[in-house]
C-alpha cells in the first residue's frame, strides 16, 4: 500500500528542494510528478489533492501532505533525523527555521527586478555572513562535535549543508571566514547517502536558469 | 530554576501573539518584557540573548528560544497539544501552516503601502473564504468531531480560533458560509483557559492601530 513517496512540483528547486534533500539523506527513494504547465496545477487543484490548493504536495504513507514545513517535520521524525528528545528537537527547529529564512532570501533573488538585483545580492551576503553563518560556526566551535545537535546527523545538518552550497552559488568564497563550516561542509557531503545525492544523475535539481523563469511564473500565475 | 516563561517582544500582537494564545490555552502563566525602543532591542542583541538577532524570544526551561515555529512546537509538544503520534502531528502541522499563512497576510496588511491596502484586504478575504476556511469546514464535516485532529484539543484548534477571530476583525460576517466553523468558534472559545484569555484584562493584545504601527516601524527600522 505504501510505495515510494511521490513528489508533486515543478521540475526545479523551489520549496521542494529541501524535501528532496531530506529524503535522499534518509536513504528514501522517491518518485516525482512534474507540473509543466498551469493546466497541470489547475488539474491537481480540481482533483482535491491539494489541501490549500498549493504545492509542494507529497504523497506519503497514505497521506497527501502539503506545507513544506509539515512535510519536512514528518520525514525528519520518521527517519530519526529529529533528535532524541524535546530539547534536541527545539534546537533543531531553531536552527532549521533560520536556515529556511536564509533559503527564502536566496530563492527570492530570481524574482527581483533587474535593477534591484545587485542590492538584493548584497543583502543576502550580509545576512548570510553576519547573521546566520556566525551562529552555526559558533555552535560547531563550542561543541567541538561533527554535527549540530546531539552528536548525530539530524535534519539541521542536512539543511545547513543545502544552504551552504546554495549560498556558494551566489558567492563562491562566502565561507572564507568560516573554517568550521568549511570542514562541516566537506564532512556532511561525505555522508554516503548525501554523497550520492550530490553526484550527477541524482534527483537534486540545478539552480533556476533565467530562461526557465517565465515558465515557472506562468505555472504559478506570478507577476502578471 | 524553571520559573514562568518570559516573553520578549513589543507590546502588541505580531509574531508573538500565537505564542501567547498557546501558553494561555495550556493554562501556563507567563511574564512579558516589552521592547519599547530601538535601544531595548539593541540591548537584547548586544547581550547575546537573541540567537539570530531577532524576536520573538522566549525564556523557557533554561533555554532562550527564538523562531516562532520552534517555540510553538516546543510548547505544543510539552503540553500535549501536538497529537498522540507522528500522523496526528503531521495533520496538526499542515493545519497550523495554513492558519499561519492566513494570519501572516493579515499581520502584514498595515505594513503594506497605503495604495495596496484595499487590494490586499480583498485578497485576504478571498483567501480566507475560498482557500482556508473551506478546508477546515470540510475537515470538521468529514469526521464530525469537536476538534480538528484526533478528537481532542490540539494546537491546530487554538491556532484556527485565533485566525478566525483575526479574520472577523477584517470582515465581521466572514464566517457566514461556514456553519461548522461558527459552531467550532463557539465551542473552542468556551474552553475555560481560552475563555479566560478572551476576557478583558488578559495578556491578549489588541489589533495594532496606526500609532502602534509607526512605533514598531521605528524599533525594527522598517
């Protein structure tokens, strides 16, 4: 009855990418059903499959789950990536929520008007290097352990790695001042399931190309 | 060591209000320290009290917790308002994310440019009545229970009540097409801890007025 999880989204990163990362890190195989046109989205909405008419949607364990955070929480808990108790979960949640904030900033770059892009990028770099990265660098320094929480791999580590790699796509030396984040990046990238996901041919999606933006905007009826 | 939770925020709803609701519904007494000026916020930042330099921050069980959802999840789990297993938690999470999106739209309305206000208000009403409320009405209809998940009070019910009351402040008859939500509203409002929170003199905050918005903009450099 429960086959592989099935992901419904467009063929790109967006809000589904962190879910792909989490499933891959947990070693869970998944299928994907891509929305190519606005009609695909409308069809899905009409079928009643989308609780709030939105994607991401993931069919998993008999549920049609929506809301990125809800899906992420479920997968993390199911596959033991959510710490061992309430307090570890609290820490993981705090770290992950901030990463989501940073991801949001990165994701919105593509939607900025051309004349605002440079300033927006400067803001991303400022927030990443002054607000977010110093926190994780300090956590790693204070604990001297390989992982962010509870001395074992958790969702926080997976999502931080994803964010670090994404940030480097915007500024390749963005980790220059963060030696522990650099070694963290290497270490977590070498976790076998994650290493596999980082190789070509995996279900990891590339950054959104400028030429693909109109198609995405059309599917979601953005910026008419 | 474990005293009452202590909330750090401005003296208004914002992102802290859902936390106040949850603590109140759980029957947990809490203290509040209000940020009145930019200097108050700077002091908290310079103290190292704010992990990402942001509020809400809640001192609870020896932690200085930040990030609204992290705080809410912790309180819900601690006080048995998060369902009995993983699947119930999944449904609660989904429902709460929906009401968070709706309340987020309402919260940001005063911060939108004046010329967009009417359009944004219309969008809020459309989303509430065409996207969110129908979903919750259907949940209640399909299982016929008093509560959204697991036939028992959870964070999802408390959050939905908060969202309903906030939406009614935008349009008083916004629930007119939703009889089950009307009954739900009456029912959940009557839960003793929640009833108490809804009475004057509680720590529930009023909607932001023009003066308060200007005040907040100043503190947060908006």
